[in-house]
């Protein structure tokens, strides 16, 4: 198994679609990239800790590649929004790829170049490339949030459309 670590706004919006991909064993919500140990959700929400809401995706590379995970990641959020996705604002909602090694860094740079050259975006991609740091798992209430609360308004407005987009764009990759 391999891992990919991404941040693209609220972790619920990344976790739910990623866990539905063939080859993905797990998608775990948490925090990375900040300056305090063991941050709480309340601390993260202040935007002062430096952490991003991230998802660690554990996957079988014989079924889905790191590059394919990144392609789905870019399709799930707007990588041109600096520290924001929808109404969620602050550095905790930044677009970031936390790479674990030089190969992941190389592939992430290639994907950003490809996304930039695709012409799909009218503004520059602001996704940061950051080395993996200490991961702090979010509380259980934040794990599989959509699956536990599919009719909650945030889930219906923000996550359900991402799941529909996933099904539309990556049908052959969905479980």
C-alpha cells in the first residue's frame, strides 16, 4: 500500500469521494503542516495554527496510481483559490499536496504543470507542495462524515455534487 496526502478545503469534501475509488483502502481526515502539536478541531478553525485539513489516502498502486489520485484531487476542488474553497476560508482550507518522497514531488509537479497547461483554469494554480509533516488524526466525528450525515445541509450542498462529479468524470475508477 502507498499513501497520498492532500488538502483541498474541508477534509470531508475530499475524504468522501476518495474513499469511493477502486484501489483506495482508506481515506482518513486530519491535520498537517502547522506549528502546534495535537491541535484540536477548534484550534484549527481559528486559522492560526498553520495546519491544513488533510486527507491521507491509502491505496493499492496496482489498482490506482498516485498520478490518478492527484487527477481526482484536482477535479474535486478549485486549485486557483488561495486559502479558500467555497465559503470555507483560511489557511486551514488551502490547496496543498504533502509529498512523502522525491518521486511524489516530481509527480505532483508534473500534475500541476499538466493541469496548468490544460487551459481549464482562468487563474493560476496556487496548490502548494509541502513535505509530509506530523499527521494528527481528526476526531471520530470527522471520519466518514458524509456517510454518517448524508442529508446534513453542508453535505448536500458541498459534498454530494463532488460525488456526482466523481461518478461522471471517473466512472471507471469508482467502486
